[in-house]
């Protein structure tokens, strides 16, 4: 199944809610490792950009195995994406994405040999939403405890961004 314009539109709306993600990679021995990263940019086709250190374990893992998972969470909204990552050495793109907040991690600026880009192309994903956010979820859980009924599920969607 290929992605539809409405799937991409929904994904792009969801991605606006998140600034941080946990990117899960696979180490050489097969172990999974989650890395907290700041989303620098999202593209309309589901690609995400991150600024990372060239010697970060995530970079090492991606060079060996491009498959990654991304987990996002905020009040009442959860998103999980699976995709393929690549290390991109592009100084112009790095300068475009650079901000003062990145300088806290990389004080020598975008020209530093210790900084690079990680691009993740999202392929599939799942989204869960709770109408009303955290407060509504808390009330549903308390109501469930009192009545013995299971809480009603929120919204759930899947995405297939492969062409």
C-alpha cells in the first residue's frame, strides 16, 4: 500500500507537536539502543533531520544498519515511526538547520569536524491519540477503576509511506 496525500498530511500535522524523539538503532551485537535527539526539520514526505556528533553511537550504528525506529510522546499523543537513516555530510544543509540551541552541544559551529547530519526517511508508522489529552486520560482511568469497565480507546491510525 502506498502513502496517500491524507496520510502524509496527518503525519505532518502530528510531527508539528513533537520537538524531541527517541531514535532506536541496532548495535553491532544486535542490541537495540535508544538515543534522545532533537528534531531539526521535518519534510513533507516524512523525512526528518537531526544534527549529531560524528562519533555518536547512533552514527556508528546507522552506518552498519540503516533501519531505525522513532518514538514520540506528548500530552495524549503518541507516534511511532519505522524508517531508514543515513549519515549526510552536507555543510550547506547543516548551516541551514543550525541554531543557537545546537551550539550548546557543538560550540565550534557547523564547520566543526565533529558534527554531521542524520536523515531519517520514515516508511511506516502508528499514531495513538487521546481526546482531551492527559486530563481526559486520567479521568478515564479513574472512571475505569470505579466502574470496572475498560477505558475507551482513543484514536489510532497507521501510516504506510512506502511507494
